[in-house]
């Protein structure tokens, strides 16, 4: 080993400054397959860099060069924090990998999101999440502590939230007052992303399993792997369709027309889910009750919205407030995107600062036919969409690129397909 290192040192010292660096790395690549890890450590030390630092940025150098607010963790450090990624510490799992509870060197508890090395698509979502969330901070957004880019390891480290996801919490029990707090918190987080951040941020995957809750049930919007940035001078972007069936706005799901109104539609569905205590689709119910938006509209027209409120609350709720929240859900999911209120207006409606009854509510945009077609296109796959996912991270868990209406083996099927953008919008 000493002989190899000495030879390299002599070679490096004989070269000019620019050629010296190139020659050094050519030599490294030439002996990479012949030397052991101890020799590689010696090689790395010649250029005054730690091997871990060089490795971390080798794959994502350009993409991460502009990120300044994120710590870089070593794989060893996170391995220790999670007790060697012990199954006992696993708190979530999705198509892009698993999430573990861990304790960092500084004593902080963290959620360690490990992306699967087999997931090629995860690289894009990994970089997007870092770039989007590293520069924003809000009481209703998850906090990104840092990441690990070492070898084939891609890991995100977030603040740990004790009550996991809203999907899981709703299945257990939540009081009416807690649900109100959650609804308003999510709305404020989205209003911040849509209106205060520059450029504006469209989340693209607002759903129950992407809303995490801390010990006080304060909601935190998570999983920004599918997020898109909207510069102030633009009203929309053309992009592939990505998200979760049941939460996708029809104009986005069918034509790929992405605006902030797509997030507002998803929030409207989520709002109705929280009040009703049921998922947006339940195929075990009678046909006319399976899709939550259709059911809500039917009850609204009959002036019987109160019948949709979660029966597990045992009548312990403010009936007027519950119906107001359901009406706001309908306003957010109207078929015409121009009629959907902005998220700042939604916050005012939820808090009672703006009167909902002054607004005319039109029929919601429904994609139940689109969903039926998706399920029928693959009769072998019969996802149980009655069960709401409780994964700590689930964005894109069943994402399929460049496919059309392909059923996914997931409780909440997530899909993407290449869309043709309608330039008339």
C-alpha cells in the first residue's frame, strides 16, 4: 500500500497544477478495482479531502451545490442513530423506501427516511424534496434537518413527529376540536406555500398520509418529492401528472393542467375526509355512497350535510361549524378552477372571518368515472381503497411513469402518466 501511495505522490508532484488534479483522478480510476479500502483512504488524503465528503457529492454535486441550509450526515452516523436501522424503529414504509425513528448525536429525535437503492425514480424526488423544503420554514411544515448522500445511500432526516400521520390518527380517534385545529393548520401551511414563498410551491400530493402530527396534534405537511415551483410571473406549469387517486383535481388528472387550484382541490377532499372520518373512496358502501364528493354533494342538495359528520364523535361537535367545513370542502372542489377560493381565503372561512354562506357552491369536479376505468383496466388488481395508508412517507409510493390508467397494488393508488398539455389554458 505504501508503495502505491508513494508512486502517486511522486506523479502528482511532477505535474502542473491543472494537470496534476486530472492525472491524480485518472490514476485513482485506474487502480480503483485493484486496491483495498485502506489504499483508497490514502489516495483520498492526497488531495486534502475526506473520502466521505467527495463521495457524498459525486452523484449530486451540481444539484446540491446551491443548497446551504441542510446538514450532511454520514451513513455511519445515521446507522448508529437508528440502531442499525432496526425494524423496531421503523415507523413507515413506501415505494421509495422506509422511515425510521432515530436519535442524533446532539440528542434530537429524528425521522430518518431511507430511499430504496432500487428506486431509480426516487433520485428525482430526493433532490426535489431537498431543494424545495430546505429554504422554507413554517409551523405547519415538516422541518428538514439534513441528508446523507454517500455511495448508493440517499437518506433524508426530518424532525420526529410523535403522532405519525393523519391517516393513522383518524382511524383511531380524534376529538372535534382537534380536527378543527388540524384543518386550519393544514390550510395555513398550504397558504404559506402558495402565496408567501417565492417562487410559489405546489405540493401535488396533499393527502391524509402526508399530513404528520406532533405530540400536540399540530399538523405538518410532509413529503415534497413531487412539489413544483411556480415563478411569480407564471400562472401554471406543464408537467407529468403525479399524485394520488381520489385527491387529484380532474383538470390536472386528465389534461395535466397544474395550478395551485389542484392543491386546493386536494385540500377540499382532505377537509371532507377529516369531518366525515372516512376515506374519499369506499367500495364497500352502496354505489351511491362510495365516492365522498358525490355523497357530500347529494347531502348538500338535500340540506342534510349533518348526516356526513363522523358518527364516532357521538354528537359531541358544533353542528354549524361542521357543516361550514363541509361547505368549504365543496367550494374547494368545484369543477370550475376559477371558482375555487385561494388558500388564504380558505383560512378565513375556516376561522370564521369570512362568511361561507355568501358564496355560491357549484357541483364538484368528479373523476369517479376516471377511477372506475382505472380499476377496470386491470381486473386482477383489486386495491382495498377503504383502508387509508398510515405510512410516514407515502408520496409516489405506487407511482408509475408513462403509463395510462394502470391499477396499483396499494390502498391509496398513486399514479402518474405523461399528459398532453392543453395550451389554451
